[in-house]
């Protein structure tokens, strides 16, 4: 069995086909955009439930991506031709600034088609004004040079789609830095590289936007000036590296992760794994995966589709997605409940699921 390449998830430079798209938002009122509209809507500052729907043809898989991340929204799932829908809950915007969400649906079958929506949300908070009182300069001036202390909070290399671990930037730090690079030599053509930043707790509604690139290779450094707990999801066709560095004093080192194995298996081809339970006392769970296409004889696809059951039915955990001759990675998820994983690949693979304690 031969699968299509994972490509063109989300990029400003990619031409997006808008076919038969509709959107409704339920909060204080009902809003809609019919086919052929610009698919740009607003949601109340207090938040609401967003429902995206469209009709697809010749479909096998549907990939939903939100940027910035809507909690539990990003997913890769099988979809049959016909009407497809997905809902996301947008929380209140207390950032003091307008937020804009970009939603992309990538449908793969006999060809690849992309659908795009944009949702804009105002803020519940009004911008504050600051009054500055000028003082005469003192007669004594001092010049000093300070080299900020730095702490690496996360550093990894990978390929394909990976959901990274949580990291914490201390309030006493001077902000944090995302250093990134990607190379599409193994992919054989220009590819996408996207990072999506998610905040937790007091940082839940962070406006940090991550990176969005298209090309054969690239690298860069992004500077952010907030603190709190975050995680980064990398979505790419290519090989990449990510390093997160906090600046300033009083920066805690990255937390050590202790894990208990819930399921581990080696296999090949398409397989639906058994149910496993992540206990409510856990801090989440880890999916460690690898694949090798030596027996297949050429580059192949590797993806995992996560299904939640019971209270975890709408988890939205997106799984892995990679194309190449071989690869490996670790995905971190922060929900609990009962799940199972379906592996879709032409190649041999391994999967290990562990609960975080």
C-alpha cells in the first residue's frame, strides 16, 4: 500500500483552495460565512464555540491545524467523502490585544486540497495608558555592561510533526528565545516548517506566534518577552532542530520527567493498538515512536492517529506525521483518560506510550 506525502500543512506562501466552506460560531450569538465568502469572522471577547464544516471529495485523511493553538483542536484523522466538521472552544481574551486564529484543513486522497478560515477576537481588557514623570538627570552617571545568564529549557532534533514537552520561563527572567532550523534535503523538495506555541495557566492566552517558513532550508531566532509555562508543536515535512533558551537570572532548569510504560509494541504496516489508560493522577503522557523503511525499499509515510474514549472522546491529540526513509520522535500530551493509537505506515515501526508522573 502506498500513501501520499505529508506536505503543505500551513504556510502563508501556499495557495489555499477554498471550496464549499462554511463556519458557525456559537457564543452570545450565531455568525456564519457561506461558500465563496472571505471566511473571516469575529468571536466575542468572552469566547465561544467555533464549528468549522465543509464538503470534501476523494478524501482519505483530514488534518486540522489552528494557529495559535486552540486547546485540543489539532488532529489527523481518517475522513470519508462528504461533510466533515470540527469544533473548537476559544476562551476569553484577556491579553489586552486583538487575537487572530488561522484554521487550516488539509484533505488528502487522490489529490491534496486545503481549506482556510480566519477568526478574529477582540479583548475583554482595554489598553492601559501610562503616565511618565520626567526627572532631571543626576550629575553622576554609571555605565555598565551586563551579560545575561541563560538556561536551555528544551533542545531537540526531529522531523515531521512533534508535540514538545512543557517548559517554564521564570517571572524573574528577561524573556525567552526560540532558535530553530530546518532542512528538506531528505524530503527532496521545498517543505513547510511551522511552530505553534501553546501557553498554560496564566499564559494560556499567549499571543506568541512561532515560526512559519517554506523552502529547502532555513534558520532563525525568535524573541519572546513573557513568562510562564509553554509547549511548542513543530509541524514540518523536513528535518529540523529546536532550542528554547531563557534569559536572565533566577531561571529554573527544565523539569525532569518520570514515566511509567502503558503500552509498547514493534510492528509494520497499519495496526490499531489496544486501549490504554492514563490515570487522573498523571501529569499527562508520552508517545515515543520510530520507523524504518529498509524493508519497503524507499521513502514511506509514518503517522499515528489517537482516539480518546469516554471522557477523553474529544481529546484532539494529533499524533505523529512524518515522511522519509527513517525517523523517530517523542510527543507530549497533557490530558488523561482512555485512549488507543492507530499506526499507519508502509514500514516497520515501534511505539511506546508512558504516563508522566
